[in-house]
């Protein structure tokens, strides 16, 4: 005879073992004692052996019952964890938040946001993928990532772009650099300079997309550094010049040995967005992430 063990059977065995009798176990399981007794008899009939030593007080499990209890203690926690996860998905308190960043400098802006988010939403699985290493927007459409931080909004079906902040790419040079004497910097000023950038392709760097490429200007040399602090160290040491978002320079505050100047007479303004799937905007934790990001953006702009 094949046994057909259900989750309720495992819960019954565990409850009787913990309660020490049918009456208290029935109360714990919210069923009548008679119904629980019939369930036990049916389970023993399937097993073909006694699962409980009824002559003992409190009621104890037999050797076969203990074997079933071990199964219950293995299986039920997994089921209960799954139920809790599904409940969290239904009420929006848990889920997945995988973020791709197309803005290299935004790592420094995003980490304080994620620290606040982690404390408010501990059951949301957060991961960060550098969107500079792959096509982030197609990944968003394919549900491989859930948020893309980008300065290049696109007209994509099912994708929304939430505005986070406005920023200005600014020229950064040592305070003793000859270009520090100018009121603003033009494309031609870069022809004789070593340009220090983040290690990303030119098309994703504001200095090229907004100024040098349209003007067909090439800097004399280029140098790359991963960290903003390292870029500012090199600039302050007069090893080259750079172009960084204005909020990054204000936030890092490495030293007073460098100055910033606007690019072009009228300056250049860029916008930063959080791209998400339309359906995901209904999730409470997604709305909260965008709100937290907006708060941090406003803090940076007020520096």
C-alpha cells in the first residue's frame, strides 16, 4: 500500500508531539479533537504501524512516529518559508530589486540610498550590476534587471522613466592650472590636455557625448581611474584634467587644490532617471526606492 502523506499530516504529528496530547494539539491546529483523532487513525492505517504510544502521558511518538517527525521538521520549515515568501510577494513587502547603473559616478550616490532601503525592506533581494558592461535597457525589458539608472531616456513600450535629478558636467582642474583662470571651458581647450575619465566607453561619458565628439576634438592624452577620489587626487596633482558631475565634486570634497568651471558659456545640463517596468511601479518597495533616490538627489543638489 502506498502512503499519501499530506502537509496536514506532518503538521499533525508535529503538533501532537509538541502539545503532548490530542486535546491541546487540536486546539493548536484549530480543529476538533474528534477530527484530529480520525486523521491520526487514517494516517496509521496508511503507514500500517502505530505512530503514537497512547498508553503514555503525555502522549509520545513511537519509533515510526519519530521518523515521521524528522520528516516534518525537515519539510515544514521549507514550506512555511515559501508561504511567507509568497505572502510577501502578494503584499509587496518582499521581492527582487536588481539594479543596473549606466552612470559610473552614480555608485557613490546610490549606496546611501540602498543603505536606507535595506533597513526599510530587509526581505527584498537587492543586487547591483554595472550597466556599463551590458545592454541595460534590453535587460530591463527581459526582466533580467528591475531598475536602470540612466541619463538617456528612451521611448520603450512598457518602460517608465522617473526623473531623479538634474546635474551639470563640470570641468575640474588644479587650482594652478592655466585653464583655471577661464570663466568657462570650450571643446578646443581639451586639445592640449590629458583627460582623466572613468574606465568606460567614450559614448557613455558626458564630456564626449555632449562636447568633444560633436566638436570633433580629441584630447592630447587620456588616463583612466575607477574611483572619483583618485581622479580628484590626480587632478589636484596637476596630472591632468577631468569632467565630472557637479554633485560628485561637491560630495567627495577631496581637497581645495582644484577648481571647477562650467562647460561652454551657457553650461551643460543633464538629467538622471530611474527606468522601471510599468507594472513594477505598483510595488510598494519600488515606489519607496524611487522616493528615497529622489530625497538623496535633492540633498546632493542642495550641497
